[in-house]
């Protein structure tokens, strides 16, 4: 499959060019955050505080990596289920977040917000944590170190493989023929 | 009577935790390779190819297959002629603690479901213990990731719903899970018993070697029908479309109340991880793929690789 090489920060021009189903290879900086870090960020915003990490133009990878064994920069580092971050996502998009990488469905609210805030949702290979760790070249903790695997990390990645799952035009990689669903439920 | 020191149990549990998270069972690898041949969608084939590469890489580099190294679910079959010196549950938890630390595995357990502070060592394990005839101890470690566990479900059907109701529920769970549970799935189904029995049956069904069929012809036919139906869904590998949505469907049944029809569906992602060891004749042995737990206590040890650790 022909993958498009893109680099973070994500510009509006790049986001406008992406369509659901397009394979990409991402290089540059990713931030990591999952359940606990999202909760803290959104609570901080609720108190009117500035975030410890500026999200403008950034891409968040939903991952809680396993610890780095000796000689490696990171352990396994595959995506977690994105839907759990849905309740926290819109306030972060409002802070300028431009991309998210995870696995699985997003809520209709988040999908609609992608168009509003001009951001894109990518999916990557769920359960291929060993393989994906190879694209991660450097790692450091940026915030919430006490959360361990749930801390906010900076990943420097090279050619990190992903697929555009939801674009700004309402396109989704998960749309299936409804006839197939009917066929499945109507088994004899 | 056989005497087993708790410390031996700790050593073996630690080793099982390390190995099971790094090395995928031969049955799963075979099923993924077959799926790659069967899959028609290019995207699905690409996913299956990557999953096989991931398994080879994890094994070669000693990395976990998936960063979600799970909550450690531990099944114990304790022979009634076994005497354990020391605290059995503490020994298992110490094994999990050591295995997850020494193996650079992720610590994914919080001390309380509501205050959500990480225990830092992946304990406590979820332990299921059964007393069986004989003088052996069998330990199975089956780490369970949350992606697939969160999409699992239980429903108390009415007897009038019958087998059609069971099928509809299983398909509904798989459909709702879509990409979230990391298909191709292993689908464990427990039918009958009580609410908690059905859930346990569903989890135990995940321990069967992939591709095995139930001894009960009625259940075996249901397994085959469900697998075919799930693979007509079009969900495909990682939900990106394709023919292979499940690698296997395993159904376990148990007698139940005249008024009940409990059904539990425990989904497992493609990284179907479980590893067992038994203590017969003073030698710990590894079992690549746990045998059916139901009435098969005489697991033929000969064909299983020895851990090489004399106790």
C-alpha cells in the first residue's frame, strides 16, 4: 500500500490533504497520553490552568508502553483503545491538538469535532507493540511521571506506520456495508 | 501425598509470566498464518502479515508482543493429595511481581477500581483455584489485556430465547466490539450454570488450543456455525475490513436452572496468551497450549517441553 510520509507538527495543509483510508508514515514528535493523563489535563483546564505541555499542532499517541529493557529506548509500544479518551478529547482539540493515534472507534461527537477543529484521527496496528517500538527512536517523560506507563512522554519517531481512520470531511475507514451487518445478524 | 514448597510456585509463576507475554503459542501462530492465506482484503492481509512479523520480532528480541501485558489471570488445579508449605496465593502474587519486574512487563493494575492508584507491580493476580483428584499441581498463567476484556459481556437470557438467542447475543457482542478488541479474535463463550459460572466458562474456553472442537456434537456444531457467521461480518483484521474476524470460537456449557439461560462472551485479541506448567514426578513441565480443563487431568506430559528445572 502506498503510504504518504508526513512530519509533525501537522499543518492545516497536510490535514486537508488526508482522506480516510490513506496510509501514512509519521516522523517527528509524538506526545503520549492515555486515560489518567487525559483526566489530569482536562481537570487542569477546568481549573483554568495552563497545560504542562503545549498541544498546539501536536499529535497524541494513545499508548502506555511497557518498560524499556536494557539496550532499548522503549518496550512494546502499540496503541490502546481510543474510545476511552473520547470524553476528554474535545477540550484538547480546543487547545490546538491536531492529531490522535490509537485503535478503534471514536464517538460521533469526536468525529464531528475533527471537522470543526481541523484535526485527524489515525489508527495503527493494535497488538503489534514489539513491531511498532522499532519506529520509536527517542523517549523522554514530559509530565505526570508519577503515572508510570500512563505518564506523558515525548516520542521521537521515524516512519511510524498508521492509517487515516477519520478525516475532516466525515470519511471513516470503519464504514462497512450495512448489508454485511444484516447478513451477519440474520444467520440461520 | 506430595509436598510442594510455596517458593517453587513463585519461581514457576514468574517464569510463565515472562514467557507467555513474549512468545505466542504455536497454535495461534498457525492460525494467523492460515488466516493470512485465507484473507481476501489487501488491508487485512497487511495486518496479518504485520502481526506475524510482530510475533517473530517479540520472540527474537525478548520484547512483549503487546504493551498491554494484562492483568495476570492464574488458574490453579491443585491435586487433593498435594500439601503446599506456605501461602499459596501469596506465592502466586510474588511470582507475578517478580515476573513482571524481571521481564520488563507493564504494570497495569490499580489498587482500587475507584481511586485508581497503580500498585506498581501488577499484583494482585486474579486467581481461580480448583481442587482435583491426584497429586499434581497445574498452573496456567493467562494475561488478559483490557482492549478485548472491556468488550466482553454477559446476558441472562430466557430459556425461550434458545440457541438462536445465544447466537444473536454472541454476534451482537462481536459486532459491537468491532475494531476495539483487536480482531482476529478468539471468542470464548460460556453457556449455562449461574451468572459467575457462565463468565468463568467463557474465560476457560479461551484456554483451549485454537481449532479444537467441543466433544459435545451439539456444541461443536454451534462453534462451527458461530465462527462462520462471525467471519461473514466483514469486520476483518483490526476491524479494517476482511474475511477473518475470528480465529476460533470455543464454547463451554454447564447444566443450569430450569428458568435460566446465562450466556457469557469473553473476547480475546489475536494475541491469545496462556502458558501452563504442571508438577508431576518432581519436574516442572511447560505446556505450550493448555489442554481442555474439562476432565482431562492426565495431560500427556511426554509431548510437552520440560522446563528443565528439577525441584
